[in-house]
């Protein structure tokens, strides 16, 4: 059995052992209930082979790495670890970072299930604002909402999966944490559904910065164009022909352009307030050296 990690280590490969048996996996949790224990992760560009004598490296790992930061924010399974960093713990840290920069005073904090839940727990623990689940995700008969190719079908699935708990919504000021805002359609409908269920306010705190660039490395996104991103549509409306050249200004959270974009997104999606996580805080939350993280989708840097 051969195993290889991509040259820049954008995705992980974990090695585990049980007695004299070895296995490889993308997700480190996959083998835990089978009695395996984690040995190590392959380095970027490393190629290894399993023989009766053990795991032997055929091609040594390179020095440079750009692991996808979105693995911790969203794509990674909560019980996995990448580069020795727990996904669930990182999300707690991420939520705590959001709370430290926030001045909102909601009645309760909630995660958009399931990917926003751990971030919301971190926010609640740091802020002291109670965590609750004002809507429950019903999953037995519905697939992942981002999987269908038709947007209308994605929207329907997302809507059908969320079941409100009216007693936790009525007359409340809610702060929602989602992993990210891509098109914004689902989060806008979730917000409207909360208002219809009696919410007084809906504050939104995405766990990552505004997405400005489509991933060109891992093809995680189902978007066919960067104009599917609500950020790019808003910037195009604000800047016209100069939109592309001004993108760096919109990725900097300290510029007036960034503030104008965020406010326009807030208005379009009907949020009471909107505040994104900062990229510097997000990278700190991972605990991985910034030079080893891929942040292309947020700042366009290789």
C-alpha cells in the first residue's frame, strides 16, 4: 500500500497503527473505533509505503506547506486533528476570538448547525452569554445541503432541515454563528425564518473572514463563478469596472471599503448586525504557523 500527500500539504494524510497493522486516512478519527492509534501525519509531498516491517518513507517531505485553513473552520470532522490541532478545539478558540472583539449583547448565542455549533460554544464560553439551540437540524432523510448542483434544491434542503424551537426564539435577541457566508441565500432564509418565529433581533458572526476568491486548489466549493459569492456581487455593485483591482482593500478589515461591503451585505441579508472573524484571529486560533496555512479564499495570496 502506497500513500502520498500533495506537494504543498493542502490536505492531510494520517498514519495509524494497531499492533503490526498500519492504515492511512484523510481523517484521523476514521480508525479510532477500530482500535488504531495515531502514529503521525505525512509531511507535504511525502510518499510512503507499508511493508511487513512498517511504514517506510520513499520520498521525504518538503519544507514548505500550505494546509487548507478551511479544514478547521468547516470541512474537517469535529473529532479529527490536523497538524496535531484538534478541529473541535480550534473552533472553540475561533469562537472565543470572535467574542473578544464583539460588543453585541444578545440574549443567547446559537450555532447554525452543525458547522457553526462549536464556534458558538467557544463564543458563549468566552462571553458568558448563554448558549442555546433555537432550531434543530433534522438530518435522517436529507443530504448535505451544499451537494446538489441546483441552487433551488440546495435552498429547499437547507430550509427543510431546520426545525424551530419557538420557546427559545420568541422575543429573543439571538446571535448566530455560521462557519462562513458564501452566497448568503441560506443564511438570509434562516434569518427570515427566525424573525417569522418571533425573534426580536438576529446578529450574525461568521467564523471566518469574507470569502473573496474561489478555491483553485481543492475544488471544495460548488460555485461555478466567483460572482456566486455575495462579497463579489456587492463589490461589483460598489466599484463597477474597478472591482477586481480593489479587491485587496476589501480583504483588509481596517479599511472603509471593507466596512462598506460588510454593511451592504448586512442590509441585503436582513441581519440586525454583521461582524466577520478577522483573518489574523482565525490563524491564531489554529495554532499553526501562518506561513504554513493556505488563506487564498480570503486574501488571494498564494
